[in-house]
C-alpha cells in the first residue's frame, strides 16, 4: 500500500490509519514498528483508536471498562490470552500514549479535518459498524452527531461510497405529559466513506484517496505476496439514499 501511495501523481499530504493497527497476531509488532519509524521522505501516519486497541487497553486495565467482554463474546476466552501473549508491554504503552509516530498522548478517538470526520467505527463508538446496507437515517445520525459532511470509517474493512441526497427529516418528541408538533429539518447532501482495510483478506489491501480541493474519492486495491502487484481500482459499493 505504501509503495502504491508513492506511485501517485499527486503527493500525499496526510496519511490516516483508522484503527485496528494491531490484532492477536505476531505481525502486530512489526506493523507498530513500521508506523513508529517511517522511512525517509515518507508521510508520518496519524492513527486513531480501533476496536482491537480499545480491547487491548481494557485487557491491561487501562480502558473505560473493567473486562474485555466484547472480545470474549466475539472470539471466546482463548483469543484474550492470545492477545495478551502477542502484544508486548512496550507496544501496549505505545497504544496508550501515541497517536502518531512522534506524539505522546492517548490515541485519538477520531480526527475532524475541515468538514470530514475520520474514525474507526462512528461517532457512537469504535464498535459501531457502518456498511452500504446501513439505513440512511442511521447514517445521517452518525454524521449529524459531529456535524460532519463526510465521515470516513474503517471498521467494516470495505471500500464504499454512501451518499445521502438532499431532503428533509420530520421529527417530534413525545413525553408523558405531551407531544410536540412535528418539526422538519432540512438535510444537505452528505457522505459516508468506507476507507478499506489492509490485512483482513490475505494478499489484498484496499485504501482510499481523497482530494480536499475537488472532493474526489478514489478507491485503490493492491495485491501483495506471491503474484502480487497493483491492479485497477475496486469499489465494493456506491449507494445513494434520499431522505424525505
């Protein structure tokens, strides 16, 4: 992926990794070392917290809850031991204190750049998974919580472009005493972008290029390993949803 980035005609100004830089595998140590020590003339990666990082911190008593229940429920107790044994204490400290190769502060929950929110899951949490099949009203809720026009997410591992077209949402509040009159809210066009994934599918990496000047989204796919190489762009899905 990094090699493909260097091949682009326009230089890359910022590189964001939307969480899950680790997993319960021995390769995680090499990945973190690569992020911490970028090569010469290479963009420093900005990293936000993913689900695996959150569960690792919980496992070491450094998270917001006491037990890694989500990890246990999804992968069973054996995965908890594997994660504990695989990630050395030094790497746990990096997850706790570094948001980039040069910073020394907790991993950011996400990044807000201009009108773009870059995050692992969504504005609700790192485990919130957005896909092309997510209902439009749910997508809009995740966008409006942070007043973002474009939300880039990584939890699903998919590359997709989900556009909410212009429309309106009618809402009302009902309490035990009374119900308010329905209120219409104008909705301007917004987007949710699946940023892709490196490592979930062996031999295949996907990532997203975004131009601030033109708002252009471009999905890239790279094959690695035996028979690897660069290939044509690939997109898992483009959805248009209208609210009314």
